[in-house]
C-alpha cells in the first residue's frame, strides 16, 4: 500500500508578474508530515515551517469598508477569522473570501496602469471582516507564486 501523501491546503496567492501587474492564482501548501507537535501530543499533519522575523496583527474591516488601490505593506498571510472580504487585482480578477479561505499577499513592486496599482479590497456583506495578518520580514523565504 502506498504511503499517505498527506493533506494539501489551498489558498489565494496575490502576486506581481514580470510586467508589474498584480494577479491572483490558487496555490497549494504541500509537504505535510505526520508527527507530534510536542512531547506527549498525538501525531498530526504538520506543514512546512516559515521561520524568521515576522509581525502578527489583527485588523477589522467595518461593514461597508472599501480600500482604494494599494500594495500589501509586506508579504503576508491573510486569514479571515469572521466575516468576509474581497480582493480585486490589476488583471481584473475579483475574489471574495470568508472563514476557511486564506490569501497570501505579495503584490509589492507593481507598476501603475490606468490608475491601478497593487489591489483593492472591501468588506463583503453587513458584518465586519476580522482578519489575522502574518507579515514576513526581509529574510523570510516567500511561497513561490503558483503557475498563472
């Protein structure tokens, strides 16, 4: 019997192409291994670690909030804890995400086109969107953007 390859976790990856245009593609976190996370704990699937200087913060987007075009302030994981939010990239793709969806924002170094640079985002629905952000420091390796 073949060994269990482990889970795969899907996420949205916002990235900048060679022409400076922001795009969104589905990515996958793979490479999980079955192990205990600490002594005495039962085995669980543990994914790849990204280590180095990081900033963790919470943000709340109020109902009706709309952000103008901007780049992510740093490469960052964005995890909705409650509510829903949307992201539109320069290529016109619009994605709405709620609890259970994850995004990686890495649209730094875009080039302004038709008044657009980076992405814009907004709150979806009539509830606040509570987001957990994990911003990467300069020396933390980034996930590779998925194939477009």
